[in-house]
C-alpha cells in the first residue's frame, strides 16, 4: 500500500490500496451486503433491535467475519440500529421494539481477513408514511449520486455536491456532524468524506483510494444532538432521518462498490 | 459506521470560548477560531452565518451551563449552595467562566448576533432573574421591594463570589480552595430558610 501526496482536511495521509486491498474489500463488503440481505427477512413489527443485532452478529461470525464495531471506542454491539429520528449510532436494545410504520437504518461492519466491509441500509417496517418513504428513497438516490461522481480526477467536493444536489431538490437537510471515511484494514481512516461540498474542491480522487459514502438526510433541520449514552445521535427537532452507506474504491476508470448485494 | 466530523459546530464554539477567555472578544476572529480548530476558514462560514453568531453561541453555551448549576438551587432558596455552585462551575469550566465573568455581555455581543440568538440571550437572562425573584420570595418574603435587601442578596449570590473569582480565572492552578471558604463566609445563617 502506498500513500497519496495529498492530505485530507484533517491533514492525514490518504492510503492508496493495490489489488490485494481491493480483493480484501470485496470479501468484507460482500459479507456486509449478505448480512443486510439476511437481516431484512427478520424485520417486522414486534421485534426488538437487540434481537436484530444478535442475528447480525451470529450471521457475520457464521460466515467468517468479526463485527468490527464490538470494542470500537467501547461500543458493545455488532451493529448500529437507528430508528426514525435517530440519525446514527443507535444502540440496539431489548426495549426498542419495532412498530408498523417505523423506518430504521442497520449499519454493519464485518471484518474479514483484516479488511472492513462497512455498509448500511434503510428498512421500512410494514407500510410507512409518504414523507418517510420519500426521505428513504431520496437518501438512497443521494448516496448513488455521490457514488456516481467517484472517478479518478474528480474531487470529494464533487461527491459532496452530487449528494447535496439530490437532497436539496427534495428539501431535505444533510447532517454535517458525521462524515464518511477512508476504510480498509483501518476502520476509520483518511480521507474524511463530507456529504456536501463544492464542485472541484477538496481531495482529488486517485485510483486506489477506498472510502465510505454514507449520507444522512433529515426531514427537518440538520442539527443533531448526542444522547447521554455518548453514542446515539438524534435530530434535535425529532424529525425523521435516513442513511444509506456503501464502501467504494476508486478504480483506474471509475468506481467499484464493494458492498452491493449479489 | 460514520466517523464524527472533526470540524463540528461545537468545536468552533469551544475555540471561540477559549480565545475570548485568553484574549477577550477581539481575539476571537474568524481566522483565529478556524486556526485553533485546525479547519479552513470557509468551514466556519458553513456552520455559522457570522463571527457574531459564533460568539453568541459561545455566550449561550456558557450561560446555559452556569444556569443549570445555579437556578435549581436558587429556586429552592439555597443561596449559599448556589453561590458555592457558581465557584464550582468556574473551577470546572474555567474558559466559559472567563468568557462570562471577565467580559460584559455587551462586549461579547458587540456585533449583533442573529435575532433568534439575541432572543435566546434575553430568555437566558430573564430566566435567571425569575429564579432570583423566587429565591428572594423564599428567603426574605418581607423584604420585597427593599433595595438594600435585594442588593445584599445579589452581592452574596453573584457580585461577591464573582469578585473573588475574577483574579483567579486563567491563573495557573485554577480557582484556589480559599475562594469557597470566603464565599461561604458571605452568608449569614439566619438569612436563609433552607440550608445549603
């Protein structure tokens, strides 16, 4: 692995991964996608987020992965499960029971042979409201617009701008307090990936860069607060929030998504 | 799993607080705030419309922390405990204390902040005034309208402790223990119905 001569906004060096890195990310990313595919079948009214978390952990371990979130800065769970107005880092709980109409994000990061496959998706519990549906659909469209902007020579500002454009068109706000990140053998690496930006600004993308794109869109204002547990981030105005995430790599001629379902 | 952005709004507010504490409101320029966080100056504007908005956010954050410690005690009539809590807060949050106690609100907010923040500042001040009124009605119900009694209470609760704190803020070693003793001595036991 080499490093780019560029540094990200936090002045850290940005790794440039070779073929072995891409292969490692493919395996880890595939398990992340499989885990999310699997968990979808268990989501229904009445199930607790702790039960879903346990199922995620079992699935990842049974398929050769280790949940990288366990032990990360003291986090104790195999997934983050963020329901309705929880923006991110929702802690699975036996007390959090899903109800008809809920929307939730499940974020998993199986570590396979030392590589981190980081991905999250939104799920809808039964029939959800029109606003919730529009928020979920727009967030996915925003993620994919960001992914589509990834190619050698483009910038992280281009990626952020693409995401921002989709969100603004639907009058949703973009959370700024959390960012995507470089990923690989290090869970949270350089570069920071902002989900807003100006075209042409920021780090210029080079083949070998690997990072997550994981926009969080709110139906209300962008402001979030962290609950006393130190993890759970919620919208300050208690508006709905949604997030999707892929781990991607910059190739010689475009982008590879590591966390797509087969 | 997302990473927490290094440059969140709170980081800029904390930087502004530290700069005001060390060098007064004039030291908290946008360039200095951004430099202290290690962020590009443009990233400040992405989160705050103006320098005045950051300074107002810093004042509001400091005052909210101060109020959270003092007001519940005032509303129980526990003046001695409230005055000691003021000292405890200054010891725990020396930069916020320096911002609030060493500089007039007018100088921190010399450039008018956005209207919503200005209203929030007024709301904070009025809430503290109401708590003080509650305190007076509890500990000295017969002294209503007696300017001397009100002045005495204000001195014991605020002006006295703040005068003792001011020389110590920002000094090595922080607020010395004798300040607590001196603040405690400001209170005559018979003045309060409710013991600290």
